[in-house]
C-alpha cells in the first residue's frame, strides 16, 4: 500500500542552500506516480533553477500575480502541502500569520496539516524564536520534522541538515496515512537469532528480516510508537526509518529485550526466526575434524513464556512450515496463546513476496502478495 498513490503534492521551496536537493526530490516523487507542483520563493530561485524545476515538475509558480488566483487554486488542488526546505523566514511567517508572497499566502489558504522540513545553520535552528515558532506550528496541528545532524554549508557541524530524500518521502507518506495505530506501542521482532557453538561458529535459521522491517514501516506510517528487535545478521532494509532498532544475538537476549518493554506493549509482532535449539558453547575454536558431533538441546520458547504473562497485549505470531502448514500453524496459535497467526510458506524466506494463511479465531484467509501488502493487511485486520 502506497499512501501517496494518486495524490498531488504542493511543494514549497524557500531560500536555503538545501534547495539544490529539490530536483532529486521531485524526481523521486514523480517515479512513484505522484503529481508535483512547486512554489518557489524569490530567494529559492538563487539556489535552484526555475527552468530545471519546470521540466521535472507538473508546474512551477513564483508570483502572487500570476493568472487567476494562484494561492487559492493551488491550495485547493493539493493533497498535501510540504515546505522543503523550510528556512527561518518562512517558519516565522507561517507562525505569525504574515502573508506577503505566494508561498506565505498559500499557507493560510491551505486547510490541511502542513509538513515543514527546517534546514539552516544549527545556531539559527536552536534560536529560541524559531523554537517558539515551531511550537506554535505544531500546536496548530502542523508537522515539523527535525533536521539531521552533520556537516553544514557553513563548514561547521551540527543540527540543521535537510533529511535524505527517502526520509522526506517517507514523512510525506506518513502525513497521508490513516493513523490506524495512533497512540499505540508496536514491538516487532525479526531476523534470525543465533546460538554460539564456539567463538567463531554458530547455528541459526534462515531469515533476512525483510518482513519485520516492512511491518515496522507500516506501524510507523500508521502513527504507532514503533521499536524493532532483530537478529544481528538481519539486513538493514530501511535505514531511513526513524525508529529504535535493537540488535540481539541469542533467543534469550531477545526475550530479555521484549520483557523490558512488555508492560507497555499494545501489539507484539513476533516475526523473528528464533533458533529452536541451543548448544553448549566451547570457549575455544573447535579444531577441524572429519566428524563432529554437536549435542543440541531445546531452546527457550519466547511465545510460550509470554502466554502466562499476557494481559491486554495483542500478539501476532508467525509460523513457517514445509508441510501441513495450516494445521501446524493453527496448533501453534492455540498452544502459545496467539491472537492472530501468519502462516508462511518456505518460499517467503529472503524474498519480497510471500504466500500462506492469515489465521484468526474465526477464519483462515489465504494470501499471496508482497510483504508490504501483507503488512498492511495485518494492520487493517488487527484494527478492524
């Protein structure tokens, strides 16, 4: 599910050095099939070429005195108004109700929430006047995304960098998502845990962590406080997702991290491929032999242990089997006190697509779709 699909973005560009990134942002939005119209302030035209913007976008506007009533027409057509970058000047105007050019006049004419991406020198960003203006804008229901830290155009370092384009697009999508999980805390586990054989070797399961990252993304987009606990070998599938990611090695460490947060959890997505067996670890590397016998013992069962601690938490379990998928998943669901079970086929491992069954107490729904589509399907189901 792409919450930006078939939407129209009105992009306001102000006179900050980060305006040079605007063509890349427009291209990224257009590649997703999104209509983009752009309002450039006079100062913005010193940093980015109006000709380039006109070629890449669906329209460029610079003056209040263009044909018609541009500030009204543009504000009524837009699904979302985003100011990228938002300089010190436009933040002050928006918070104070000053409307003396096209962009500052579009802002009060737009009746939805506005997305501001401040970008400036760190001293300007930390200025108490700007911070007060940010508080005013947030108090009015608008969204102000904090800038990144790092090297600045003034040769210094600090907070003030415009976020990367992928993060900007993510926040645009979040602003248009339905907020199904607003006010909830979603904890997601993913990837595979490992159990050490010796300091070099370990046993584990096959898992990329793709499904977990997809779930985390959709929980975040839908307004949840989101945290992700993943195995150390899980891919970093979305480094632009601004959530807390905890990497763990063993099943026991994953269990510890879940229990630290358990009382606050509303939804637990137990997607991790937890190692079913553990082995007594050797302190030194085992020398190469023609044959080696490992004595495995049953590992802790995180879901089974949580069953006795379960209160109001809603638990989404995941099962992957090579045979008797539906019956095995239904038994696991009953034995471990799971509220919703996602039964996947083996072909899902490491792939962007999956197939199987979504099992509740009342029905078994087959699915064959991308992991993103499945994530959205799960969220709609648990909030229905």
